[in-house]
C-alpha cells in the first residue's frame, strides 16, 4: 500500500541494495552544548495555498512548518530525548499526512522503504531533546533549505552536530507555489523556496539567542540553487554552504531569475559535490557527461571566496541524514555503508570548519578551509578540492555609511581616517553628507548623530559655507542658539552672500 512520490532529478536514481547504517556508527563527535529541538507552524499571509489531499477548492494562507535546533539547557527543564521516530512523526505533518498511523510510515513515503534495517532506525535515540530551554547568549544561525520536496528534518544529524557546536539551525520543508508539489525544478519553484527562506530570515528576529549579524544559508540539492538566489537578494547573509546544490547542475534555471546578479554574490561560498557519475550510469540514465566536471556558477563568481569540494565516496542521496539511514543503495555506483558513513561524517566536519571560520572568525578553522585537502590530512582519492579568492569589491559611500551605522555614527572622523587608509579611493561627496546630516538632525531621536555627520563633513570639506549653514540649522532645530549663531557666522565668513545666514542671524541676535 505504498503511496507513490515522484522524484524529478532522474540522474540520482537508486538501485535495490539495502543499506545498513546507524547514527552511532556515523560517529559524529558532538560539541560541548546539549541540543534542543522545537517544531511549530507559522503562516505567511501574503501567499495562498491548497492542501492537495483534501481534493477541494479551499485555499488557505501558506503554512510554514518550522524546525529549530539550538544550544540548550536540558537540566532546568522537562527535557525528553528524541528518537528517529519522533522526527518522522513531524515528517507526517509536513507531508500533509498528519494522522497517518505510524505503522504505515515506512510503506507510505517513497524515500524511506520498509526494510528490517530501516525499522531498526525508528527506535534509535538522537542527540536532540524536546522541551529543552534555550541557552542564554547570542549564537550564529544557519537557515536551511531542503532538497526537492523534502522535509525540514532531512539532515537532522548534521543539524544536531552544528547545534552542539554553538549554532542555531532553522529549517522549513520544500514546497511548491500553490500546493506541496513543485513543478519540476523550475525558476518558479526556485523563487518559491527562496521566499520560504526569506520567511525564515525574518523569523530569526523573534529569537533573543540568535545573533542576527551572523547568518549562513545551507541547502541540499534544490535547496542549494534557491539559496544562491536568496544570497543575491539579501545583503545580510554572511556565508553559504551548498550540499551538492543544484546550482552546479542547473545553472540555466538560476540565471533565468529576474534577481540573478553575480555581482551581488559576494559572500564566502562552499560547495560539496558528489563523486563522479560512472559511465554506465551516464549512458543508461541519459545524463549529460559534463555534470561531472562543469560548474558554471563557481567559474563565474568574481567577488566571492569560493571553495569547491568533491567527495569521492558519496553519491547525491547521502548528503542528507535521511539518505544515509534510509535510502536504498545503487549497486552501480554507491560505496559501502562504512564509506558512506565515514564520508558523511567528514562532510559534517568540513561544514562546521567553514561555519566556524566565516561566522565565528575561528583562526584554526580559517587555516583549515584555506589548506589543501592533503595538508589537512585527507587523501585526494577521498576528497579533492579547488578554491579561489574573490576580487575585492569597490568600497563606496554606502559601505562606509553601513560601518558608521554599526557604531551609532560615533567617532566618524577616526573611522574615516582608518577606512581611507584601507580604501584610498573612497570618496564621500559633500552633498551626500549634507543631506544625511540634515536627515538625521531632524529626527528627534538621532539629532546627535546628525551633528557627528556634519563634523565629519567639515573635516573633509573645511571651506564649505553650505555645510556650516546646514550645521547651524541642525543646532537651531535642537534649540542650541549659541552654536547656531557660531556656525551661521562661519558660513558667512566663507560666503558673505549667504542670505539664509544673514536672515537667521538677524532673527537670533
């Protein structure tokens, strides 16, 4: 009584050899934090949605199921350790079969398979605890986009591993635009998933223990291409991790988006790819041979520090926890279970090193990601790697203003001097500074920031009568008559024809 699910990416077909793995045998070395897990559903009221299995015309606001893994305190709460079955019960909800009896789980969803080995997984304890309190503090966050039509939990073992090392991971399932079903990996599907990721990027601001200045995107398969698009639309992303992301295999879909702009893809980017597809599989499954070596996105990136890995013991399915545990093995190309688990562990460790380097600034992790695989102690027959440094983008007045904003527009002259040394071509136009100074000065809660901007402007343009006139207006708005008169006089010294200064001084004196 198996319910059939169509998987679109035909070049990742599976054979019929049953795998035997376990969470324990993967041997992930968890970090110092206990792991909490929570799941809930929010609503995106900007989009409509249909529950396909109900076979009616009813439309609802788009539901967004959300899973969160986080560093936790399991001693001060009624925390309960979860099992794999608990995750699959959440899977039922995300697959819109919430009331499906558990006895049908392995028969119902095409990627699980009802085998003795898979039944044994259900009772395995995982690292996460339900009802665990979030630790106080600020932790970097990883926003995860699943593979094609997949669950928010497809990589739960990796998420637990990252959370135990001081990250928050937030994920939602991959769903189509109008129903659960995607169209087939189209540009529309990509945009829909990118909007779901954007929803999560907004959701993280509801958490006090998340550092919203340190955000990474992570995605598997189709989630990778959706994240590449999201990074082009959102400047707040700090890094991207792609688990055999489809942006490598279907660059044409990415380039069709109206938001496609490689010049806006500037953050550190790491892509972990599957092993080369054997000739037998390429021929029989009619897969283009260039998928083994072509990577147009990586080759086209100019401003991103980019890293491209190939794991020679992993095929596509095993870049997820679900794949390692439940997927049938393809006898034509899959390695042994031991090699699959060992490589999944290495994949997790490499992802952690990259995130520690880019989000935490860890020096050892930075060295690790810059080293060759062989220097890190890995044979080229296991992991091969290439990398390239991105060009430094031109630093302009908006970038400087971002820095000024981060420090509350304080010590601007000092900031300007140090920034000018690093970026000698930086130009801050007088008109921009004048407008910004007035904009801030007329805001009652930011008046001092406006004054600071004018002081910087006059440091750069000390003979500007207009800047002194505007600074005087700012002091006048603050009812600081003394400084207003002083600066109107300075403006007149530089421009005796300044009628505004003449008129204002007559009124004030």
